[in-house]
C-alpha cells in the first residue's frame, strides 16, 4: 500500500516569498530547480542544487510539505517521504 501524507492539514494557500531561492539571491549563488514551502511560502533551491536550501528550510522549521516552483503540479512531504 502506498504511503500517505499525514500533514496536509498544515498546507496553506500561500504566495511565494520570492521569485528565486531566498538564500541564493542574498549570496549570489545559483540553483537548479526551486521548491516552495506550502506552510510559509519560503522559496528554496532543490537537492540537485549545491546549497539544498529547501531541505535546509525543512530541517530548520519542520514545515513538512513543499511543491515544485513555479507552476509544476507535484508536492512532497519531507516527513512521510511521499509525493502528493
């Protein structure tokens, strides 16, 4: 049986905080793909990027659900390790 996300109650209809990775924009670094936190709107770079800021955001905040950004239609739960 596929694993299910148990954190959908934390997802909010929220706007992104930035048009690029918030930390990389501050430091001048580059990213591969972006992810947006569905709890607070933080935009961070993916794990294929050198800095992995989306995962670091989860580790610092425990906000569990993110989605690809911009405009893609998949979501990921860090806690349950499953796509939504």
